[in-house]
C-alpha cells in the first residue's frame, strides 16, 4: 500500500508538471467502467438506487484518479525526474507509516467518544 501511495504522489507531481499522462477519452472510459461496476456492486448489496448511483460515482472518480496518477508515476520514472535516493527512502517511510495508520483505522474503526462531560 505504501508503494501505491508513493506512486500516486509522483503521479500527482507528473499531472501538475506535464498534464494528463493518458488521453482524456481513456480516463472517461475508466470512469465509466468503474461507475457501472460500483453501481452494480452497491445495488447487489441492497443499497437504494440513489445510494448505488452515488457510490458508483465516488468509485468512478477515485479509480479514474488513482489509475491516471499511477500511469503518470510510471511516465515520471521513465522520464528520469525522480529525486535522489534519500528523498525516495524518506517518502517511502512516511507512506509506510501512513498506510499502517489507515489500515488500523479500517480494521478497528475510530474510537467511540464519551458522551458524558464531567
């Protein structure tokens, strides 16, 4: 997960420096496929029609962004714009810590707050 996070970060750098790494038609196609798959998934889980459409839209936007950023990251590496190894190792360490925190919150959830205010 940390490598994916690092790849997305370099992909975002590529997006800001050079624009889209793939043709916009492919980005729309990725979004369309993801929207259909996400909507059908939420519909099969028993969500209402509106929630299925909203969930499909969220999945479409996020998956199109992630795939575009990862492709941008690959192009960023191919063009030789990567920083020095010290920055790469430091970035990987930060992404490892962040991914561990995210995974722990996904598994255990946020702690419940106490309602009493003594």
